[in-house]
């Protein structure tokens, strides 16, 4: 059985992220011909084309998109095995921007494991709405951004996974008895807020905003107090809250894309390592 080399997968990820063999070659420290050859050999092993050339840019094929998340997982597992058996040598700092619900429910455990594996990498984590994190003014601040996108797309760069949006209430909440639905939501610009109001308006379900809070801990406290319900990505629902299924008469909310965005230019090895770690942990 033939094996795929780690170098080939790292080359594939670099080309995928920047959309250019030339830029990827500069990023990984290889010549342009050597980088092209790595991609060609990987395509020969897999028996499929991983990229299409559109004008001067390489766009991933459906097979390339399918390979992307798996390649990140393999690289992260490889690096984790090495870090478990080798003396940590990775140094540096990484500024990570993330939505607040991920900061509270998922990433503490993930970042804790990363810090244990790479104790010489300093992490600076900032929570905000995806819209703010991705703004031109703010984006230059971060080495990595975990962002949410309301319109899932197979062609979007850096997609880790798609996650279902769900209605969430307190453990004793009874939706059916309320003619006007009380909502606990984040401020304007939040994807969850937009989706909730859009879907309720579409089915003409009366609603009222009873509480606004910028982060999940405040929203969770309001829901625990019985003030209303909210919308979250399924993977971020706190254990103390319950998902309100179709029996509660609420409209379906669809899904979102969860993406990792890397700072333009040549990312540091520490940022690449953290990105692979987050991607493999969330998929």
C-alpha cells in the first residue's frame, strides 16, 4: 500500500490556503518546480485532480476540498505524536480571534492541550463577533481567526466544518405556552441573531427581544433565569441548557460554516501549528 508523505500534505495545505504554487513555495521554503512536483505526485497517488486553474489562481476541486480537512487532521496528529515524544522546541506567540461561544465552551480544553504540548508558545486570545474580527481594521491584529459564516459554501477557503444552528432554552423552558417568543440574543451583527429573526419573520411567529448580551456567559445566565431562548451552533451548546427540537414548533435554522482565517503573508510556525490543532480538534 502506498503512503502519503507529510511534506506532500503540508505542500497541499499551503497551496490550498494561498491559491498559488509560487506563493506557497515561498511560504514553505521550496522552489516553485519542487512545489508543483509535490502536488503532481500527490494527485497521482490519489488518482484525482486537487486544483483547477482559473486565470492565474488555483481553485480547489471538489476532491481538493474533501482532502483539506483530512489533511489538517493528519498533520495535527503527526505533530502531536512528535511533540509527545520530543522535547518541545516551538517558540513564539500567536494572537487568536474567536467568537465568544467558542471561547467559553470549546477552546479552553483545546487551548489547554495545545499549551501543554507547546509550553513556549504564548497565546493571546480575543473574543468578538466574527464581523468585527474580520473587519479590515481588526484583521491585521490576529495571526489566526476562527470565524463564522452564515452562508455555507464548498468553495470558501479555510472551512473546518459546517455546524447546525439550533434553538436553545433552559432546562424547564416551555415554548408552546408563549404566544410571543422571548429572545435572548447578542448585539446587532451576530449571525445567530440575524438567522433567528429572519426565520421567525418568515413563518410569521411573533417574537420580542427581552435581553441583549455580547457573550455566551451572559446569555446563558439570562436563559437559566428563564428570560427566554436563544440560537447557538449545536457544538457550542452548554450542558446546562437544552436543545429545543422540532416538537417545540420553532422554524429550522439551517447551518453555518466554521472557518480558520490566517493572517495575510507568511504565517509563523506557531500559528500554523495552532491552526492545525484547532482544525483537527473541531472536526
